[in-house]
């Protein structure tokens, strides 16, 4: 379903909790419209502030070192896969002004499992809301919504943007929503799975093709 929508240019934005970058393979031309809540494990970062990181296309150079990390840690007690850019800046800093040790320079996948409010406000909200305002349908597919949570606030903001264009907000899940708060910005719920929804959409498209002159 994603492949079909992306090929027809029908996806204005895609917010996901996935960290493996699989959507980029399905929608290779839509990378700028994919927003990852928990980060991207194809990108490497160190723990230094404002680290620009190692982009997915370059991170493969570090695969061998990262795959050998368990053996390296067992032998030396540490992992020597450093961020070269941040390390060069750190080395130039006077020892008396180094607030943290070189352990903060070790590269790791750019993933965090706790939702970051600042990331939502600065990165996602500023970029995704304008796209949502040009959409007429917001699908929330099999993602649990908890009232008064950050994810619920995100959904509410996106729903408001879609409603400005007289669009609809549909929640797709076999689980019933808990509490009354979600119903204020969700128009309807489809009690089905993502797989079944995709199948029904493809079947409907085929029926339209069959009756088209």
C-alpha cells in the first residue's frame, strides 16, 4: 500500500516509530517526507552536543568495527569507534576545559527509545505540520494512543492541521481506544489490521480499474 501511494505521489508525510529505515527502500523518493520518532539506526552519532553524525551512506565504513565491538570490549574494556570530527575538536580543547571524557566520542546508532519533546518541537513539528496542512487524510495505523501522552499530543497537532483542510483522521487498530480524550480529534476507527487495510485498498483500486472506461 505504501509503495502504491508513494508512486502516485499521495503521501505528504510519514511519521513512524520504526528505526531500521525500511520505509526508505519502499519509498526511495520520499526520504524528505519520512519522520522517525526514535531515530535511524543507519545513522551514527556520538554523545557530544551538536554532533553532525555519520550519514547512512557512510556508516557502512564502520560496520566491521561495530560488528567486532563485543570482542573489542572484552579484550580492551572499551570500544574504539570514535567520531573523528568531534574527536578532533575535543583534542584541540584545553585539558582543563574538557568537561567530559573521550567516552562521549564513541559512535553509536542514532536511536533513542524515549520520545524527545525537543525533537518533536524543533525537528518534526516545524517540518511535518506544514505538510499535514496540505493533506486531506491522516491515517494512524496500529500505533497505541495513550491520553495525555506525547504521542497523543503529536496526533492532536497533526489532526488539527488536517482538519483545517476539511480532511479526516482515521485510526486503524483492532484495539479500542481508551479514554475519551482521543475522540476529540479522531473522526473514526477502523477495526482491522494494517495488512487487511492494505489488501482492501488494493482490491478497491482494482475494482475501480475494472469499471473504468
